[in-house]
C-alpha cells in the first residue's frame, strides 16, 4: 500500500487534527474500514448500519446522515482503482476526565489511501498462529467496532514477529472468537460454522454478507455457535473474512494445514459477481 493518505475532517480536507479529542484520549468512538472500487464504496449501507449500532451503544449523538453526506463528497475525489477508506466517529472534544459531555458534538474523520493489489482476485491461502493475548469478556461492547483496538495491536505485533499473515484469537474461556482483523468460518461435515459473538469480538460486515447472502447463494446455511480448538482440528476447510480481503482461505494454523478451499472460492465468486 502506498504511504499517501488523504484526510477529511467533518467534510473538509485537512492536514491537522484538533485536540483534545475523546477518540484519541479514550478510544471513545467507532470506525469502519470500507473498500473502494473505482470511486464506489462497497457495501456502504452495511457499514453504516453497523456504525449506527455502535453510536447507539456508546450513546454518541446520531450523525449517520452527516457521515453519509461526507462519504459522498469524499467518493468523488477518489481516483484510484482500489482504495481503502477509514471512517471514524469520535465523541469529539470534552472536559477533562472520563465523563462525557452532555452536549457532545461528534467528529467525523475520513482518510483514504490507495491499495496496490487487485481486490477482484482472491488472496493466496494464509498462514496463522494462535495469539497469546485473549479477548476480554464484555457483552455490552460485543459486536461493535469501537476505537479501542489495543488487543488487536498486540496480537498483530505477535503475528508479525512469528512471520505469519494472521492469528486466531480466543476468549477468556479458550473458545475461538475470530482472527485479528476479521471473522472466522469453519467447514465441518458439510456445514458452515462461525463463532457466536455474544461476549466479545466484532460483527464484521463481510461476516454478515456471508451469512445473509453469499453462503445461501451456494446452498449453505451458516450456524453461529461456540467453537473450540477441537472443532478447528476437525474442520475440513477454514477461512476468514474482512472488508479488504472479503474472504481468504487458510492454509495453516500452527502445525495443522488444509489443502481444500472450495467453499471459500465459491463464496468469493459470489462477491466477484457484485462487482460486475
């Protein structure tokens, strides 16, 4: 990816960010990572629905209409074939301390950077490790994509040090939750399984599309369930999903490997059809 990044704050281009900001101070906000193809924001409505959920959970004033308007403005300025857009909403500035202001004015920050790969092509099968850090149990925040990503930062540092593409992340009880930046799917006995995310984890946009659209299109129903390491060992195929890679097959996790990626390939084909 190029190092270039264009930034807009509340709809206007900027090179500086105002401080203080509760997003940078406390992680008090939510964000979305949106794939852009030839100026079109892919599945923007799905992203904005999750953003809206996050705003409701954090009791940040609704600014979805403003965010949608600003996305339309920014999209016109995107001239790369493939780009990644990050939309962040913080509670804005406020008084010192944890307590939010009663009259908070959300800030909308949008940054866009070009992608140097063709996202119409599925990425090669990934290698993974198991993250040492485990996700904290917090049902109130489960599902939303809030700005506090320290668990993912530490897991990513470990994956980089071990020379792998991603990592499996467990919860405090040792159940499988996700990968660092995406959601996990297992094929077992002809069924497609994905972890329940009642206590931690992020309800990914591509996870939703796999469950609601792409898996049914190939004759599969996705079951959300508690998954253990034994389920992983007995899986016939494993892949993960996120907004930039859509779905990516997994070749190896630790000492276990997979050669079959038929379900992942079929789902990726359904995604490709949306680009036509």
